């Protein structure tokens, strides 16, 4: 073998090594992305778990229900509580929205989040009014998103979620197979 042959073999080995290194880096990036997404989803789940657990407190849930419904009998102190609860809600939503835009939350997880925004946040008149009061304090991408959510969703009817739940429970008692599509 000549020196030229050895040089060609060395170049082939080097090219294979580079290709192997690139494949390894690609695999590592893939696993790192999956790990970051899982961590982000867990962080969001923890945030909402803490938030909803706090909201289960009888006083806070009463204030939130009154404020969300836009009941005029809300007192100044209760309004302040409602204000901060809405701010915490909007901050959590903004965080999750930006994580989605950054690619840290996948489409399937985000679809459930959007549905929750529509059904449990943007549809309540008191929360809509609070959004109008504070929307200027959030980033432009999130404002555009929330404005769209509010525009797409009609305001909830005056019936309560509790009454809806009671009706569904009664339907289940009469025909538990109906919900399963049997």
C-alpha cells in the first residue's frame, strides 16, 4: 500500500467518525428535548395542582365563584382576593403559553390547556372583565392569545357548574351506560 492509499483510508475513517459523532449528538438532542418537555409538563402540573388545591379553600372558592360570575355584592376585600387569584391564573396561563411557543409543550398537551382556558376561564364574565383591566401588563403574544380565547367563547349561561354536575350525576344514576356510549 502506498502513502496515498493510507491517506484515503484515514479520510474514510475520519468521515465515518464524524458521521457517528453527528448521529450520537442527534440522539442526545432527541433525549434532551424529551427530558425538557417532560420536566416542563411536570412543572406546569405542579403549579396547577398547588393553585387548584389553594382554590379548594372554602373562602377562596367562594370569592372566586362570586368574582367569576361577576356578582355585584362582592365586597372590596373579596375583590382584592379575586384580583390576585385572577392574576395568578393569568400568570400561570401566560407561562404555559410561552412554554408552548418555545416548543416545550407538545400539541396534544396544549390542546387540553386551550380547552380549559375556554371552558373554565375565558367564559366567565367576571374573569373577562378582570382580563380587560389587567391585559396591558402581559406580553403581546399572550394578550393576542387571550383576546382570541375571549372572542371565540360565549359567556357562560347563568347556570352553575354545580347544578350541571348534579344533573349529570342524576343521569348516571338512571343510566350509567349512557355516558360510555353503550
